[in-house]
C-alpha cells in the first residue's frame, strides 16, 4: 500500500469513523494526463460510508471529506472521486 493511500485512510478514519472505506489508487490510469505525478499516488477514488453523513446533502458530505484531506489535496493529491453515504443508504448507481 502506498504512503498517500495509507494517509488518506488514516485521516478519513480519524475524522469520520467510517463503517466502510475503500480507497483506490487510480493514478496509473492518468499517466501522461494533466496532473499526473511521476511519483504516483496522485489520483484516487474513495467510497466511504459514515454515520457522520446522516442528514447531510452530497455537497456537505464531500466538503467533510475535503476538510479531512485538505493538506493532501493541496500538496499531493490532484484528483479525488467520491462516493459518500450514510449507513443504510443504497450506493448510487454506477458506484
């Protein structure tokens, strides 16, 4: 597991106590594209389920994730795809 992926998992676990968390490094799919980092670990997909999202809309959920990962988003992560839901919610189609 890469260091950035591990850091994403640690920060989201600490901030949002997820009941489900899947972090996928998609960086290799973006080789040669804008924002690709030769070090790797620049593009990620995150699927997160947390009670902290109950009653929040999609934008508020994404903001909560962005706050938890703010430093990484400024310094290391170029792109982040999110699927955020509360326990008991059905995953959006295609997620």
